[in-house]
């Protein structure tokens, strides 16, 4: 009986510890806000320091749902395996609304971002220093 209680306590501690770590990651993440208007992002170039970020994507008058794709510069943007999937918004962004991505760790380098649903240019640049 003591072993069963101890096992349950250890499992519970592991689960709660994992949730606490996830909450700390989200709290430590900085937010990058980007707006989409018909056919484009209003911010074409951004520079940030390396770290964890949440992308907050607003749909300003596009007239249909939009999304967000982030890819390391130089990779083929048409291949989903090259997309940084944690940077995807958690659901399509309706006109007049905003949605966020999951926390995304960005390392030094250059990235491109675009929306295939809008569609926007594929040369918007995010530089991480």
C-alpha cells in the first residue's frame, strides 16, 4: 500500500512539475505582434534577440481567415517540414481578431515569415541576434 501511494505521489509530482515548467516557459516568452492587412504584413522586417517568443497575429480587414508561417531563411518555404510549427497560430485568425502561437525558441539567424492564406510576400524578414 505504501509503495502504491508513493508511486502515485511520484507520478503526480512529475505531471505537475511538467505543467509548471510549461507555464514558466510561457511566462518567460516575449510577444511579437504582427498585423496582416489584405495581401501583406504591415511589419516587413523585425530584429530581436535570441530567446523564446509567442507570435500574436492580427487580421486587420483581410476579409477571410489568415495564418502565419515562419521558416529559417534559405530553406524551401513550400515544404511543411521546414516550417517552425510551434510558430503557427493555434487556430485560423478571423477578420478583426488575433490569435497566438505556442512559445517558440528562436536562435540567432535569419527567418522569413508569410501567410499562404492571405497570401503575403515571402520575403518578410525576422533577424535574430
